[in-house]
């Protein structure tokens, strides 16, 4: 995992969604498929959560919808990220947005455990 992705995840997990978007967009512009689309999915999540923070539910719902569709091919994990958990968390947030429920917390990005090499 490259440093920009690590930095973007740190910002995401700190709730700094706009800054996360900025950092990941730099990485996204230099990538090729399939990693490019993966980064775009994470960017959509971050932008959706940023819209939530700003009270823009329609903008949040649109970005989160794009994220959900783009995350599916990367389940259950990609680039050391637990995408299955992120996907479930994003779906839960989407349901809260649709219900008009206020959000007090946002999901974090979690890493998958490295495989046990038997050592």
C-alpha cells in the first residue's frame, strides 16, 4: 500500500473527509484500472460523508450510491482493506440518510489481518 493511500485512510478515520478526498484524488489521477476504480469508490465514500457533515443529504446519498456500486467488485478485501466491512458500514449509513436519521458517527476503514504464514 502506498503512502498516499495510508494518509488518505488516516484522514478518513479521523473524520477529515474533504482532506481525504484531496489526498486520494492525487493518487487516483496517477492510477490505472482496477486500482483506479477502487480509489474512486473510496473517494465517493469520503465525499458522501463530507456531504453528510455539511447537512447535504441528497449530495451524500448520490455519492454513497456511486461508492456502493463501485465497491462490489473489490469485496471482501482489496489492497489490505476490509472492503466487506466498509461496504456493510456504508450501506448502514445510506439507510440512515434515507430515513432522515442524524449521524453522530461515521465508519472507519479497517485493514484485513495479514495471512498467517505459519511462522
